[in-house]
C-alpha cells in the first residue's frame, strides 16, 4: 500500500483500529503530517506509529477547537467507538473540514451457528439457562448482562489489571493477542464454553475465536456495530482512503 506523492497535508486520524496504524504509516511515508486521536491508549505490541492524543469524545467544544488546525479528518476509530466517529464528524462538518470514515466489512452470517443481535442487551437475553458463556464484549458491557441466566460469564481481558470481577457470575480470562484458532479452540475446551458472544468487528485479527467456536460446534452471537455518522462518506479499502487523500 503506497500513497501517491502530493503536497504535504496536516491530517487527523480518529484511530483505534489496526487499519489506522497501517494508514498512518503510509501517509507519513508520503510526507504528510499525521496526528491520531484515541479514546483508549493503544494496546499490544503494535502501538501507533505517529504522535497520538487521548481525547474525550463528549467534549465537543475541545474537539472542534483542536480540529481547526487540520486539513482533513480520516475516521478509522474502533468499530464500536461510535462516540468518537459521531463527535468527530460533527466537529468536522461545523468546520467544513473534509471527512471520511473507514468501515471494515462485517463477518457474514454464513453458518447456521452464527446469530446477529443489535446490542449487548439482546445478546444477554439470548443466553440459555446454565450456559457457560465466553464473552469478548468489554468491561463496560458487564452490567448489561444482569440478571445473568447462565452459569458463568467468562470475560476476555487483553490488558492486565488487578480489578476484581464486579459480579459473582463473572470470571476474568486474561490473554495476550494475537490469538490463533488453535489456541482459542484449546482455551474453549479447557473452559467448557457453551456459547461465544463477541462483537462483529470484521477482519482477520479478531476472527480466530469465531472460527474456533464454530469448529467446536458452539453457537456464536455476534453483536452488530453501531452505525457510522449519517451523511459521512464511507470507504472500505485502505487504498481508497489514500486515493481520497490524494484528491484533497
């Protein structure tokens, strides 16, 4: 992936995805000045390759003030970080800044074991009695599972911490990405998982747990992504994002 040579621009990335890191590298290699905004610090062994700032998506005035110095805004925030996408688009629109969102294609429902629901609450309602559930839905989702009908809710955590599980039906399962189908399959067997609940992130990095569950014949509930800002242009390919920048 290479970017055409164009006059240098000052670009803002609303980040939080692997694609944001890839695009940041390509844009800086093309000579653009790139800054990323995130709502959570980058995790794992592949941090942001450009300067980044932690931002509060709820502070509309600060976002608008600080966005004024950029030539354009590229939204590659986490698929479930709708707050940053919507706040960023509102600020860019008010400033008349060019704005584009990236949307990773969703995983298709191409197996009868796959079920799609609109949110965590719907997933919680679909948990069968006494089920041992493995969830990759984030710490903030836990209150939504109350009252829990299953036997155990095993919540994946990819950042190490010392916080105790907030509810007695929750077990915290720590793991360090990247994960493989083989390692996920072994984990699900060891834990006696009956059901997987996760977000429909699309792409390959988060897919192993889904393929592992399917290989074991386990049902999978996929939580659909919140919609992107209405009216915002959306692209599904990083080369198309680079072409968009080249046309500015």
